[in-house]
């Protein structure tokens, strides 16, 4: 896991590239590598060493014949299998997945993407044809941002380096309006900032002679229609084998591996699988965040799950006093809106993991979307914030002209089933894209790598393709996953209802943080002309009086105030 940056065209410069890399050193503190041909190409890399810790695996990485230069962020989990298939033709000098990726591209071109099981964003420069090829993984676990300026293309893992390149920081009002009116966290290609784009998940792009082309390479809908038909009495074992292999592949690392643990089904199932695969490995440690509030902390559930298992637990405390400073730091790193105080609490997990030398953590992200685990799949809810009785949005606080910029766009519905279309939306348009963005930034802020076994594409595709009865039965969601989990955990955990990950955000904002909140609201109204100040203050006063069913809109305003500074 690393950070990448590149400049292609007449503005390619070692000095500018070095400044860009300096903005994302947290993504890779172990080595900073640069390759530059002035006014032609500049490639840079911030390395976080996970596989093959030697200098031989540093990047930018060059092919033996000098034709290709690669910069790569992520992990190819099945790199050993691909390496074996290439070993008769290529001579490997490292133990890294970077070298495997470069040779795979050299052998198969962009067709190699279909063989990769991993999370990745990479760029390869062909010195012979003067052509850039860049690609992003199926679900967009790893980010890749880009911009065009004065005949040059610039790309990087994060947004801040692009501003360092010289692209001005200017709000994309259409995207911000949709955020406040519809609760949308951006679009597949557009970001919250004008002239800063992201390569969509499952796409590759080329740049040659000043022409940019973006092409989809991952066809999820077609893949769903081509899934193997496993006999019904073998389905459970087949899925369990996929789960085990997904976890096993994500334990490939040359550094210690731990995992993030909550009291929910997904996290518990992950624990069960790790325990099944590595029953006596006391070197594996677990991490969970707490806030000191028994109404929200899941520490008792976590301790119950760990009973009889050899994995030490690290309890990572977030205090109310830390919120203002952490909000400022996280807003700078995220560069776009993020998900509130739970994201700040999550950051304490990665901070502690880094301090203890655990540079890789596993997480249960992705199970709800593939297995139809959200309540609104069965109920008529928006899905923006679960468990609220009132709207999480306050468009009444917006200036009318600004609110009208939020044009409603229908999400694609490629399936006949309503539930499948909701799952598809959450996987590719809403929940997973925003969660992956939050998680990438919050983990990399502390130079740690996050891996999500439930987002193994083989598992997602197969489970998604199953009939509704495999996911929802007798009103029980994620039915087959619960059945599998029950073999390891017992019914008390396997059948427990879904609990959103929460913190005392509502209480803190109205209590010990209220002065800070008010100052943020004042700042927001002074920084933009998007809001009716009297409506902002009216909603705030109403909140202080106890109308605290949700605090989503309040966090939107607080977070925006930081991002506009």
C-alpha cells in the first residue's frame, strides 16, 4: 500500500513532482522514489513496505528491457499464482507483487486486469510508444485522481497533491448541492472540486499525444449472469471455501497482520474465519475503538467473542476533547466530506495498530451490500442514515439557487429484482464507494494498510447472484452468512440484529462540543453563500432543545466548514 503521483506532458518536472509526493508521505513513509524525463514524464512513489521489504522492490519499477516504468498502489493478493504462470518466461529478481504486475502487463496488456485479485491503482508508462496506461480495481478500493492542465495530465492517490501541482481549489457546486439535498457523496468520476476527477472503479485509462481515453474493464452485470451453478446442498461449503480463501490470501504479508473487530455479525464472522485458519497464532492481534459510553461501545461483545481465542485485544479510546483537532486533520487528508465522529474513532484503531507495528489490518466491510444486510432492503427508507425517524437532510437551510443545482439522477437498474438493484446501487454508486474512500484515507493517515476479505470479487459475484432466499429468509437478512457464522459462533451472535457502528456523536455535539459546533456554523456561513444563516441557526437551536433524532445534517455543515478553510 502506497501513494503514487505522475505528470505526463510538457509540465512534467522533478521539482513539482517532489512537492506532490511530500503531500502524501503518510501513505508511504519507507521510501520515496522518482523517475523524471523533464517535459515528458515524471513518475513518483511513496512506499509503505508490505511485501518484499528489500530495496529491490522500491518504485518506480522498471522492466529489465527499460521499456516500461510502473508506479503501483495496493496489493495483488494472488500474485504468487500469477507469478508461477509467468515463471517459465520471465526471470523474477524480487519477491514483490509489483514485479508480478509489471510482467503480467508486459505479457497480456490490459487483459491482465481480469486475472488480478486485489486492490490496486497503478500507472505504467511505455517509453517506446510514449503511452500511459492506468487502471483501478473492480470496486475502487484504491483511489486514483487526475486532472488536465495546459496540455499535461497529472494524477495522484489523493487530491491535495493535485492542488500542489497548480490546479486551483474551487468547489464543484453541483456535487456539493447534491450532497446537501440528496446526501450523495460524489459521483463515479467527479469529485467535490472542479477540474479534479477520479478514475471510476473497474476502469482503465490511456494518455497518448495529449489524448485521454477512459474505458470500463470490469463488467459486473455480465459476470453475475455467468456464475457457476453449484448444487443447492453444496452451496454452503462452496461459499465457506471462498470465504476461507479470501481471508487466507489477505494474510499474505511480510509484516504483522491484525484485524479490526466490532460486535457485529460481519466482524464476528471474520474473527471466526481467522480463528479457523490460524487457531493458535497469538501473534495476530485485534483492535476495536471505544468512546467510554456504554450505550454505544461494543467492547463487551468483542471480549465475549474473543473468549478462548489467543488474540490480544487493543482497546482504542476516542475522547470528546480530541474531536475538534482530529476533525481538522481528517478533513485535510480526506479533502472531501467524510462520515462523522465514527470515522475519527476508527482513526484511533489505525494509530494504535501502527504504534504496535501492525501495518496490515483486516476489516468486515462489504458483507451488507453483497448479502442484502441493510434494513431498507425490506423497508421504505432512504439508506442515508439507518434507524432515524426524521430526514437526515436539511435542504431548507440552503439558498434556493444553490439547492436547485442538485438535479436528481436515477441510479441504473440492470436487474429485474428491486433488492438486487439496491444492492448494485450500494456496491457501485453509494455505500461502498464512500466507505472505501473514508477507509483508505483514515488508514493511510497512519501509514497502515486495510484489507477487506468480504470484497473479494469472487465472493461478491457469487453471493450477489444467488436467489433472494439465500440472503433473506423468514425476515432474517444475510441468512446464509448467519447460517455459516453459526457453525463457529453460536446463535447468540450469528442471529443478533444488525447494529450500526455508532458513537455518542449526537450527545457530544449538543453537549461538551456545542461551542465548537457554533463556531463551525458561523465559519460555514462566512465562507460560502450557499446557506440561509437564519435557517442554520434555527436548526441548531432546535437541536439544542432536544430534537436530536439524527445529527447527519449537523455533521455535514461542520465538516464542510473545515473543508472550505
